[in-house]
C-alpha cells in the first residue's frame, strides 16, 4: 500500500504552496494593473500631442509670465518668436535620435542647444536639431549657423529629470546628457527660461543641424503587456486549482483504499 502523508504535514504543504501561489498571483495582477494605468497615461499623452502639435503656432509668452507657466498647460504647444542665436555659446546634448521628429537620423550624435536672445533681451534655449558625431565641431557646419534676427517656430518642452543612469555633464568638453536648459545656460554665463524650444523651422541652408516637424509618434504597447500579465495570473490560478483538485481526489482515493488480506493457501 502506498504510504499516506500525515494529515498535519499534508495540510502544511498545501498551505505553503497556496501562499506562494497567492503571492505570485498578486504580483502578476499588480503588474497588469500598473500597465493598465500606464496605458491610460500614454493614451492621454498621445491625444494631447495630437491636438497641440496640429495647432497653429502662437506667440511665445512674455518672459514676465514664464515662472507661472505650467508644464501641464503649455508643454508641446507650438510657438513663434523673433530671436538672435548666440552660436558661440551653443551646447551639445548627447542623443541617438528622437521618435517625435519626423525623418531625424538615428545613431550616436548630438542635439545642438543654442541660446536665443529675444528682442527684449530675455534668453530661451533652443534645440536646433540633430548633428552626427562627425559634425560635433561647429566649424564643420558653419553654413548651418543662422545669423541675425530669425523667426523661430518650435514647440515648448520641459526638461525631464535625469535618471540614476544618466552620466554627469562635462561642461569642459561642452557635453551634456540631459536636456536641462537652465543648467546649460548657467554654464554659459546666462539665465534662461525654465523650458526650452524644439525648433521646427527655419532650416539652415547648410543642412545642419536638422530641425523637423514634431509628430505624435510614441510607442504604445501597454495593452499587450496588460494581456500578458493578467493572462499569466489567470494561468497560474488555473494550474493551482487543477493541482488542488487532483490532490484532493488523490487524497480521497488513498484514505478510502481497502487493503485485502493475503489469500489463503489451499489446505490451510
């Protein structure tokens, strides 16, 4: 006869496995719910981008109002303003290309951040576009330096805080790894707006840097992640239920098993 585990030990095994499955189930459901929240956020962001990037440009708000501007209300709004670029104080921000700029090259390179002086003397940093590694030196793209007062058309952007993996800026080499307009301007001896401008036009005659129209082209794969995590949670639960039912049936079979006595030999 197959040995049967003592009831107390059997119940302990069931309880431990049940707790482990419950913990894993809650983690999987939590991941699915998080991705569901991320999907709602991404859907809202794409809707905002679509609306604001399709709108005609408005004048850049007066510098006196800059401290009161909120990211929620003004980011990705298109603006136009006259300004003069201070090319001798440009900065390079490392980049591998942007999904928002239509037709922008991909691969190692830099976004050229240049201070732009408004007619009233205020400074706003402008991301004039992408240059590849080979054109890091401004002397290699002198034809692309816009001179005099130009009408800049672009999109208001706020800097994102650097992550723990973002390298430290190297002002001595004129190299940054985060789009921080106030820090870049301060390193150049200037005081600038708390936001920066993604330039869309005009394009320089020399071709570099390359400005381009921004498009709402953000990846949105959160729904498939939601299905994956919730699906794994459901599968785990079904497997555990199947195991528990099978175990219960096996336990009943063992507890109800009848052991026959040895057959009697003839002549006994």
